[in-house]
C-alpha cells in the first residue's frame, strides 16, 4: 500500500499526530491525531502488500478478535482514503 501524500508521524505532548509535509501541506490544512493502533497501522502500511497482510500484523501484535481488528483497520484506512492520504 502506498501513501499519496507526504505526512510525518510525530509525538507531541503525549499525543501521536500526522503532520502534512512538502506539497501535502498546501492541500491539507490541519493535523490528524491517531491512537496506538493507528500509529501501528501507519508504521506498517507501506511494508504491507495489502490489507490482509496488515490485518495479520495487527493480530500478531495485539490480543484482539479478528473481527474487531478488521473493523478498526477498515475504519482507519477509510479515514485515510477520505482525506486522500492513501
């Protein structure tokens, strides 16, 4: 999976946020706050060939039911698609 826009993951005052960089800053006004799972997904997104592989990584990392992990993954990826990041 590939990013369409450049964003940098930063931790500021205990919050994990995505900040637009370069040209993305011209098209995206703001920041995105993410939770621990969102950070894990972000950090593993480009190294995963597809959503199924990413789901498998989540299941290996966290003690969570597959259905719940899939729902959380879908929700996060949908939000990234809505703002045209992936």
